[in-house]
């Protein structure tokens, strides 16, 4: 039988970061399914909702964006999108939302099943699309919706008015959940959870910060996978431990001159945008085959939820990548480029994400100018495979590489 | 003026907004552009500026493409295009509320694409009803006030109270007109569109006067024979070719849920307390809109109820291409209409549309279905 001749996958060391992180990400889905069976309330949660709330209250969590990414990576993005489109959803809508709404209808998808929710916890600090998506989930599933509104900040700094507004909502959300499910807020637990979250965040920042070494001790595509833990489990104790292991491994790689980027690192780029999950291999190979390592992405910064006060936490949630203005977004990228010796920027113009892509052309120009690096972009989608062309990707990456090459030669000549 | 003279006047203005803007500038007035939606015009008015709607135009997109990927709605893209091409030159500022993702990007791009016209952001809360939401709306207004002061405007609560009254009166006039139009099938969709669209380019005082006169004149007029009554829903429905199709098909808009038409006039500023708080309360009280959060989605019921109350035979959704807030709502509206037995159809429109054949075919099929 076919299965018998299949090569057994290389065993993964259970003490490795890869194993630990993979397990945490997988357990997150399984735990919620178990919790549901035990009658523990389950929430579907936006990726940048303050996880401190459900973690402290003991509500089991499912992250629909994470689920959709998994479904897309396993090749079912188009099938699920088609289900949503048959319901009347336009194919212009974010593919994560389409996949999730399709799941709400089917309540099953072998590529990634999840526990069905008793409540949806929405935070729009990454997009207002999230509000519409969750409103419809709440309606279709006939469950309550908790909305934590963190508006896009047109200013560089977070205002006192915004801190007050978001803080008030934080406690309002807590009280609503207490009432809905008969739960009780526990300050000690909260402190513990914030401790876990900060620990995981610090280790994540340290690990991703290892990209400052040349060559980088890791392939940036690793981050796209490991990020799932930062989304779904940063408030759990095990995450800090796993992230610290990751950091240690990267430091060891650096000392030993090894890397998870298993070829010669000729060029170093910043990859801008969400991964094209349906084409992870194609997009990764297109870079690797040319010796291009995507050493950093804004995710390196995005999950740096390290804070030392309640206000600090609120401000961190107000400062996630899609909530900040062009100048602040630009400066974060410039810093990543400078810290990590980046030589080029590759932008994923993501059809799903109007906000992320909507001022990226201008921002790309500004980052390119400030860092004196070439910038290229390609069209794609994080989950709908119909919006990506391998040929275009290849041409754009090749073009980017040629300019980086020419820049290197010029520098060498000087 | 007669009904037709009034409609002719209301047609002139939206046909050439630039001319209207230049007239005001020549009179020494200062203009502040108001991007969609729910820009606090009352504040701008109170501070001595003429608020002018900036909802883009049916124009080809060229320069906007340097900033916007193709999948942003054409309203936002064409606002940017007009800005880059100098069509808004002379304006003192643009106020852009960030109630949808695409509008958030408009402000950011504007700063670099049209540096000559300052960008003033208006940040609204989605949790607008609790006291903390009202406080945040107020903080957003205060930010707008500070920016307008830098441009020479002066604020006082008394002046705002007076402006609130001007806007409430305009709201009432628009609501009354809308009710009267529902009883006058002889008024064309094109004329109806002009009556609403002209509001963006005239001072509210002038527009109110024209609309009140029009409503009074219409009330004197014997209504024509009923055509096919429909409810029109969407963000924008001002394309002359689109309205011409509605007229050609004998459709009569007896109610609308169009953001650029009646949707914005549903809520008045309450008369309680200080004027700025009252204005923030107006925003708190607003609803029935795709960009205003409400988990109960009252808009859906509003459409069904209004369609029934007004005797609409069907609901026509004019969906602005790439408008995701509306695209999400559409599914819920469709389901609700279907279960209420109200026929519904959707037509995608955008500001670059030159071919209306698809729209015509859809609308024709819809009309035939309603008349079966
Ligand atoms: S991809 Fe963009 S639009 Fe979709 S959920 Fe994420 S931030 Fe929102
Ligand atoms: S048409 Fe839709 S997407 Fe465009 S600005 Fe208006 S609400 Fe936003």
C-alpha cells in the first residue's frame, strides 16, 4: 500500500524549538475542542485581541485567522472561498473572512477543524474588515459578540484619549464575559498571564533579532510558522519556554556558523506582508534558489507585546502594525532594515488586505529611499490561490535580485 | 421656482462642483473638503468654513494608481486622483474619517499625494454608545477643532449650537423631501439623485432653502401614475447612466438606504447639554450603516421594514465595487429579504464604469421579475 512505502518523516527532537512550537500550535486547536466537550466556553478571537482577557478568565480560544492560514496552506483555501461565495460573499472580501464564514456554515473542514464558538471576541486594531466578519459570525451562529475597538491611529503617538477609551472597553469586555459565562476575574491570574505574554514576547523579539547576524542563523520563513504561537498562545507558560529555546538555537547556529537557511546567504531582504499560504513552497523556493534570505518581516516587531504596566499593554495593542500611521509604520521597517542589514524589500500586494496594501506603495518608496535599497512588489493573496501568479513572482524576485547584485558590485568597486 | 426649474438648479451644481467651489472661493469663503462618511460638518460650518463633500467623481484613474492598488474602491481612488490633478486646489483642508479600512489608507496617502491640502483625520469610535465612546468621539472632534484653528477658524460652543440647528433643519428637509419623492413617481431617478448630490456642494442654508421650496412645490403637484416601486441600497448611486437605466426601466425609488443619500440624514443632533457633547451624542445615536458597528445589524431589519412600509416591490443593491463593509452586509440583507419574500438583486457599480450593459441586463431582469 502506498502508505507503507512512504518515507517516514525525519523525527523531530522533542526538545527542539521546532517540536515545541509545532506542538503548542497544534495543541491550541485540540485544547479548544477538548474544552468544548467539557462545557468550557469557547471564543473565536481576532489575532490581536488582548489575549490577556480570555486567558485570565479561562475561556478556550480559537483564532480564525490562524485556522484560515492552516486551511489555505493545506490547499483548501479555494474550496472554502467558493462556499462563502455561494452564500453571496464577494470574492473581493478578505479570504480569511471568507474561509471562516464558510467554516461557520459547514462546521467542518478536514484541513483544520476547530471548536465552534460560544462567543466571538473581536478587535479591529488590524482591520475594520474584522468587525464585519465577526458581526456576520455572531449573526449566523446566533452568539454574542464582544467588540474591543482600537481605531487606526493617524498620529505617531497613542493619545491619552485613546488609552482611556481602550482601557474602558477592556474592563467592559471583562465584565460582559463574566456575566455571560458566570466567570470571575482574578487579578493574580491576570498578572501571571501578562507575565507569560511578556516573557514569550521578549524571547520572540530576541529570536527574531538574531537576524542581525550575517549570515542570519535562520531562514525567515521559519518566522511565518512560529508566529502562530505568538498569535494563539502568547499568554501561555509553555510559549515563553519554547520561544527561549528558539532563541538559544539561533544563537547556537550563529556561534557554529550554521543556519536554518540551508544554502549560501547571498542577499538579505525584508519581506512585507502576510505569507502566500497556498504558495508557501513556491514563494520560499523562489527566494532560496537565488540565495535570498528573507531575514525579517514586520511580524518580528508585531508581537513584541512587552510592557510593564496596564497602560503599556493598552498602548502595545494600539500600536500593532495595521493600527499605526504611515510614518510610524515606515520607521519600524527602516529600523528592521538597518538592524538586520537588509539589502532589498519585497512587498506582497495582498488582495485580501486593503489596509495593509493600501498605502504600501508610498511606504515602500519611502523605506527604499531611506535605506537606499531596491523595492519590488508582487500580487498575491494570503489564502485565495486564484490571486497569485508564479511567473510574475519569479520575474519580480529576479528583478530585485539583479539590482541587489548590481548594488553589491558597485559597493565592491568603491 | 417651478419644480422643473428647481430640479434644473439642483442639477447644475453637481454637474460642475469645481465651478461651485471656485464661486465660493471668489466670494472669499474658505472651503474644507469632507470625505465620506459622517464628517462633522457642523464643526467645520461653525468655525467659518464651507464644508464641501469630496466623494470623488466618475473619472479615469491614472495618478491614483501610484498610491492605490487596484482593489481599493473607486470612491477613495478618485478622491485621490482629483486631489493630485488639482481639482480641489484652493481648499483649506480635507477631513477624512477613518470608518473603513480603505478610508484609513486615504488619509495616509493624501499626505504625500496632495501635500498642498492639509489632511485632518477624524477618528471615530465603534463603541460609540457608552459614555466612554461619547468621550472618545468628543476627543476626535476636539482634534479636528485644533487643526481647523491652525487654519484660521474659531470655535465657540454657541456657534456650534447654531450650526447644529442649521444641520438639523437640513436633515429634516431631506427627510421630508425623501417622503414626498416616494409619492411622486414622475420625478426621475436622475432628478432625485441631483437633489441629494447637490447637498455636498452648496452651503446647507442654500440647499435647505432649495429643498424646502422643492418639497412644497412637489406637494402641490398631482402625482404621476405609479411605476415599479423599489428600495435602493448602497453607498453611492449618482452615476447619470445608472440612474438613466432606472428611469428607462420605469423604476421608482420609494425609499433609499444609500449612504450618499438618505442614510446620513436619519439622526439629528439632540438639543441637550453643550453643543459639542450633543454632536458626539448624535454620532452615538447613529446606526443602520455598514461602517457603524452593531452586532445586531439593525440595518438589515430596517431595509426589510422600510421596503414593506413604503410598498417597495423589491430591493436593488447598488454595490460599490471593492466596498467590503457593504459586501459583508449584502449577504445578510439578501437572506433577510429572501425570507421576507422581497425580491432583491445586486448590481456592481464603480466610478470608472463606461459599460453599463451588464447593469442594464440585471436591472431589466429584476424589473421583469417584479412585474410578473
Ligand atoms: S488579512 Fe487584512 S483584512 Fe484580512 S483579517 Fe487580516 S488584517 Fe484583516
Ligand atoms: S465605498 Fe466602502 S470601501 Fe469605499 S470608502 Fe466607502 S465604505 Fe469605504
